[in-house]
């Protein structure tokens, strides 16, 4: 019976387990007014921690009215700023043009995901070595007028400026990686901010396994331009040599520890 234990530890046995249960998760689409209002404020006030490709550390407003940023800049507290921008926010999102944009973008996202969702979850499961039945049963995708698309728990935002396949693939990878491996990374000596960098760095793996899912390659952030190609190279080596994702992750953890991200 000892040989059965040995087989269970191999990638081949793991792949068999992956396909025993294929009850795929689903995405619920919507628009959350409270989260959207908060995102407008945070788009105006929060810096891009990892740096945008154009070198900026400020989020693009997207379709948020420019006077929102002006109002926010005059207030000293989040509570006062949100109180001041609420009338402008409500007038904007209750307009016919805004309602039509929300519906149009959600409809387009739903159609896109219906074509690629199952393929994505199978590929993500294989990549992260997490059985599909351990994924969230549902994710909630909320439209935003901002270019900033945060995630929180099983929820994430998307916009009209990026194809939904890219946003969903990126954010759901964050969600599932955090659930499975964040504690492990902490035990291996990474700080919270290093784990946050790591989750963004690892989305480069989408460019290896999700070319038939993504509309365009996952671009990443400015501060990770140097390390992402190294991570992708190590991932190709992992796949070639048949080593486990955890063994690969240990190598990336070491890379992250050695790298300076110019954090204040």
C-alpha cells in the first residue's frame, strides 16, 4: 500500500483529483452604489501602490466626473468628502446614460464569461493546485465607472475600459491565491506588504496558461517589471520538470524577500 501514498504525492494523481468534481463556480453581476461611492473617493485619494506602467502613482478617474476630485481635495476627512460628493454621485448614476452604460457593460461581461468561464476555472485549478470544489461557489462582480477595480473577499469590480476576461481572471486569481496560500507565505517569512506584492507578481502566470482566456496579456504594474519575467521563467521550468506549485512558490518567496519595491 506504500506505493499508493507515493502516487498520491505526484502531479499526475493530483490532476486526476482535479477532474473528479467539476461543479464550476458562478459569477453574479451587479452594481453596488455604496461600494461605488467609496471607490470614487478612493480613486481620488489613494496612490497606486505598485505604480502604473506610465510611471504615475495616481488612478485615472475613468468616467468619474472631474469635479468629484476637486470636491474631495477640499475636504480633510473621508466622511465629509463623501457627504459632499454624494449629491453629484447620485445625479450621475441616476442618469439614463449611466444606467445604459451599466447595463451594456454588464451584458457584454456576462456574454464574454459564458464562453470562457469553465475553461478559466479548470486552468486556474491546475495552475494553483487547488481543486475546483475548494473555490468560492459564487463570486460577485460589480461594475464601476472608475479605472480602479478593487477586490474584497469574494467580490471584485470591473469597468468598461478592460475586457472582463482579463479583470475576472486577475481578480479571482487573487481571491483564491489569498485563501490558499497567504498564511503559508506569512509562515515562510513574508510581511503583509510583501504578500500583497507577490499576489500581483504572480498574475504573470496567466500569460502562460490563459492565452485562450485573456483578451490581452496581463500587464502587471511598474514596480514588478523586473521580477515578473524571472517568475515566468521559473514557472516554465516548474511545468517542464513536474515540480509542485508549493515548491515553485518557495522559490518566488525567496525572490520577493531579496527584491526591493521601494516601499516607504
